[in-house]
C-alpha cells in the first residue's frame, strides 16, 4: 500500500462507508474499543519485531517500570524506529481496509 | 544411482571391501540409511562425531610428528564437514530452501513448503489407494453376495446354513467400511457433493469458533457437555454458513495455528540448544551458529505466515458478508431489512476483529517464546484486565491522547498524535479503560459489580432508605444535588476540565472498588457476564436518563472531538425486550417488590402434587425479595454442612462467601443459567408462598444438589425455563455486536509462560497417575476426602481435561481443590513447581475456611 492509499483510507469514515452511521452509540463505541485495541497492539507487535532482542528488552523494561513516561518512550522510538509513524499509519490503514473489505 | 558426495569422501579413506561397496555396505558393516531413496543419513550421531573431533584435537596437542599432525588435522576437517552436513546440525534458511525448490515462491510472495505438501499428498494418495482397493474388494464381494443370494433363492438350505450365509454377508459388509477418520472423511468427500467433509472435525470446530458457534475457552461441566456443544456447533456451522465461508475460516484458523505451533518448535530448539551448550565436547561456535540459524528460520516463517494471513482474513470477511447478504435477499421488502443488513455487517466486523485478536495473541506468544524477557512484559501490558499496567495508568492521561487513535480509525480527520500515543501504548490504555468503564456500567462485569459499585455511590449521594424500592431510590438519586451537578457537568461544554476532573474522581473510586472485588470478579467473570442487564435499568436511573454510553464517552472523550454524536440527555434505551413483562424479580439481591406492578397477562397454570418440603423451607425458597439464585443461597446458608460446606460452621462470613459461588454453580447445574441466558421470574404481585414460585433444594441419590420448583406451596411439576412465570433473559447488545474483547479470553489464558506450562505438566502427570491408580480405589479416596465417589471421579476427570490448571486455580471447585491438595500431600517429594502450586492451593483453602 503506498502513502497516498494509506492517507486515503485513513481519511475514510468507517461507519459511513459501512452504512452504520445510525447504529447505537454504545455499539459504535464497542467497535472502536476493539479496533483501537487491535490496532495499537498491532503497532506494538510490528515495532517490537523490528527491534533487536536487546532493544526489545530495553523497551519492555521501560514499559514495565515507567509506563506513563511518554517522553522517554517517544525518544526511544524516534531513535530506534525512525519510520514509526509510517509503520503506525500503515497498520491502521491495513486494518481499516480489512474492516472495509465487506463494502462493495 | 550416483552416490552423494559425502559417501565418496568416506569411501576414499576407509577399507571397504569391493563386494561390500557393491552392496553399499560401509566399513562398519552397515548399509547407509535412506540410500535407496537417494538420501543419505550419516551412520554416526552428531554427538559421536563431536566426541571423535574432541579426542582428535586432544591427540593433536600431544603428538610431535608432523605427518601424524597433518593426517589428524585432515580427519578433523573431514569430521567437521560431516558434522556440518548432518541433518541434525545443518538447517537451511527459507531462501536456501527456495533456491533448492523446496519452497515455492509465487508473485504474491506466498509460499508453500513443498516437502510438507508432498508428504501430505503422498499420505492422501496412499489412503486413496487403500480406499480404491477396498472399493474393488467391495465390488468383488458384491458379486459374490449376488451369487450367494441367488443360491439362497434357489432354496434347499437348512436354517443353520442360511444363518451362516447371512453372517458371511454381514461380515463382508463390515470389512469394506472405512475405519480411520481420514478414510471416513475422504470417503465422505466422494459421497458429499457439497464437499464440506473434506475438513477434519478439528478444522471445522476451528471454523465454528470463528463464526461464534463454539467457544473453546467456554465452561463445560464435564467432557460430555463439551461434546454436546461441539456437535451443536458443527450442525449450526453447516446449516448457516456457505462452503466458501467454511473454507475461508478453516484456512484462517489453520494459518493462525501454524503460527501458534511455532511456539512448540521454539521450545524444542531451546531445549536442544541448552543440551548442546552443556555438552563439553560440543564446539560452542557451531552450537551458537546453529541456534542463530534456527531462530532466523523461525523468524522467516513468521514473516511468511504473516504475509499469507491478511489476504485469508480478508477473504473470510468478504465470503461471510456475501453469504449473509444473499440470505437476506428474501427480506428485501421487509420493514426491518436495513436493520438486518446492519446486523450482518456488525456480525462481520465482530468475527474479523475477534479473529485478528486471536492471531495477535498467537503472534505475541510466539515472539514471547523467542525472547521471553521482553515479550512477557508486553504480554502483561496488554492483558485485558483491570490489573494491567496499561489500565492503571489511565487516569493520568490527557483526553486528547486517549482519543487520537480513535479518530484515526473512524476517519474523523483529527490530527494524530502518533509519537506520544503509540510510544506509551496510551492508545490501548484508553481502550482498556473504556472497556472497564463500560464494564462498570454493565458491559463486562454486569450486574453484581455494578450493584456493588454504583449502589453505594447512589446511596452515598442521598442516603439509603429501606422503605423505598430500588427504582424509587434511583429516582431519588436522579433528583439529588450530586447527580444534578454531575448532569450539569456533563452538559457543560465550557467547563470540560472540571467535568473531566469529576469523572476521573469517580473513575479512580471505581478502580479502588474494582480492586476490592477483583477476586470475586475473576472467579465469576463468566457468570457475571450472563447477568448482564444493568444498562437501561440502574445506570439510566443514576444518570437521569442519559444512557450508559454517555459516561464512557465522557471518560474517554471522543465526544469532545466530535467523533460520536451527542446523546446526553436523550431517552433511556430499555434493554429488557419489550415482550418481557415489567417489574422483574432478578436473581441475587433483587429489589423490594412493594409498589411494583402485578401483570395481568401472566397466566399461571402450575401442575400440583404433594410437598416434600416443610413450610419453613418453602418460605425461604420463595422468590420475592430475592431471585432464584438468592433463595438458593439462603437455603445453603441455613444448612451449610448439609450442602457441602467444609469450613468453620460458626464463620458466617466464610459461609456467605461460599454460598455465593455454590449457588451460581447449582443454578448452572440445574439449567437456570448458561449459554448467555439466565432464568428470571416475573413479578407475581404480593410476596409470600401464595401466588409465588419457590425453588427449594435438596441432595439427590447421586449427591447432586437439585433445585425443585414449587408454586402455591405445591410442586409445580415444571422445571427449567418452561414455567409460565419464568422467562429467559439474554443481553440484547450481544445480538447485534459481540465485542472482540468480550469474546476472547485474556491472552494470559492461552499464552502460558514456560514455567506455567511446566507446572501444568507436572500437575497433569500427578492427576493422570492418580486417575489410573485410583480407578479401583475411588470410594476409599472419597472417604478420605469426606465426599462422594461421583464427585471424586468427576473432579479427577475435570482436572485431567483442564489444560491450564495453574491459570484456573481460582476457578477450581472445592472437590478439585481438596483432591489436588490430597494428591500433592501424598507425594513423597514435591518439585519446586508443584510445591509452589501447593502453597497457592493452601492459601485458597485457608481463605475459604
């Protein structure tokens, strides 16, 4: 998937595309809960898989000991995974395209 | 056949007779294995070769003769080469295999291991040949049968001769029946035009699980119960899903399982590596290189599986929606057609999200086997529970961060804070928090927790009045100053900071309460789920008719970004179906019935008969202030020893704790709970024996606690869900969208650590030994434990069938705990693993007593 395609998919309104705009808010929220959880975890898995074993341990220690230290994480990721933003966007776009596959 | 190079090398320096060479016999008098297939397996083990090298190296140091040195060095090189080429030591990368043509690469970078495919095909062909032979034999026998039948028709045989011929015919019929499951499947494939039988039972069950027809992690009372659920699932799968869907689901689950199985391969590699590392004769550089190679191969395999998985999942989604929409075509003109289509789409989203979650669990588990130090922490971070680190960090987050990812998924065009949101895993934290907040208002933990959390809050707000019904109390709560403030806060767009602050205070309070009730929640999570009715009853009352989702939106904040439509102050969504009568008496702590309505449409036609319970018991068992489970609990507490309480009879708190769990289990056992539903009783008017159902309990001949049904003080003659005063309650939200987070067990349950698996293995070993040993002595064991033989037997069987005993320690019933304790106690010596487990069991037993 190229960058334009990724941006296009990110810009799509999921519920509108699926014709689910008028479903109950709590169901809508439940779908987002799931999608958010899956996507974030997917990004983490991709990021971790891209790191060396030593760096994986370093990152996991940060996560375990100081999970709210956003600055430390940001610095680590910027340094070790320079393409993290592309990686994250691609993961969301891939997943969204999977959910949108049912639309013809 | 041209000999492989390795054989030539060996032959060149050994004394092998010419005649033996012709026969292919080596200097050790052995014929090389596998030569006839063109392969070559070294006649020495890698271990032996290493030992030889080590000895040669020693002699190299001690010899002073140059000639000897040279020949020893040559021999070492030769042996090292042999070791390198040994199938036990040399492993090839996926790309090397591809070069050799063992893996096929196609345009989409999809691969298939030819070796596996070929061996599978060979196996299938072998079976097909066998079936063909059988069919041929069948034809021959048919011919002979015809002859025999004609002989019979001719007559002239006595009774015994006729009987013999008939027996012969029957025997021949049996001879031609396919015997193995694979043969039966393949035979079935020949007969079944739909071709659904081409998959094994296991594959079909995997497919059924994907379509929410079957839950492997579900609670089944016994193996028979699980079997019934499996049969039902397979039936539904074939009836409701197309062949294309089933094929897609089988492929998706197959690919996922392929990934999961790498975990086992990794364990084997790890074990091998440790053995090699401890081998004093092993060359550490070779050991290390081999290990690295193997790990790299696993990583290659992960990539290849990953590459294949997404297109397969997409095909699953497309095939499913196609079939659903096709099935809906006949309703095109119906008024609720659009709603049906929506439901189809929601179901589609649900199965895709749930399946992806399962796949990720497999990804994390496999990576965790490669690098446990790092991935075990990740695993814990993503644990789907209130105790996770991610969850605990929630309250300290900014709203914008929490919602950034949501915005990206929905496509609201909001700027994405990738670095910070992803860096700290905050995105997931917000979703966990969302989930939990939803749980607090009835989504996940349901009735019990909501009551425990929200009722004190409500009471704290305005003071509890015993004379009022819960409904009235809620009404009072809505009018209270605190709630008005909350409502104002919610509506106050300008003061969003203060609103967030207030809600976070509530949220923090709820976390504390969650912690307090965590054990209970963990123990009865499944049962709480079944009680999920609180949305639309308690919470709308508390929040003055704004609906449960308002609270979740406020806390996590998408409303602030305008992702979801505003619905604050809207109408209450009544979740109890319209066709159910109002004024329900719920299980557990039900509201006082004073002032509730008597329903004219309730027609009670109980059967009557003589009573076997005294009036006092029946009064206690009558539904009124309490629901079915509540009255069962009252009876348990009145006679704890009679119904199996083993602790201190004077410890009321312990008895109360015990009765809660016990009553749940009794309700399930007697079909008043289960499968996502629960039996509720309609409001029958004035409390008391007259005009109300009663549910007295007693112990039957097999030691099982049975719930009886009475009405008007007499046996009603009904049971289960069919009484006119009962109805089946189900959570309506589950009918439209089943959340992936609710639909899958926490990953900690299916990604066990090595230590946990070892511990489970030890325990299973002990259980299995005892099951075998005790098969003839169960009565004695029951006497020792002070229970019935049935309970001992079923406890042992259940334990044997519980994959993760360690992880399910809190779910073990008293018989299982006693049994395990006894088994461990009887062991002459415990391993550290089993000792640790015993300590945990002792803690549970002490807390129960």
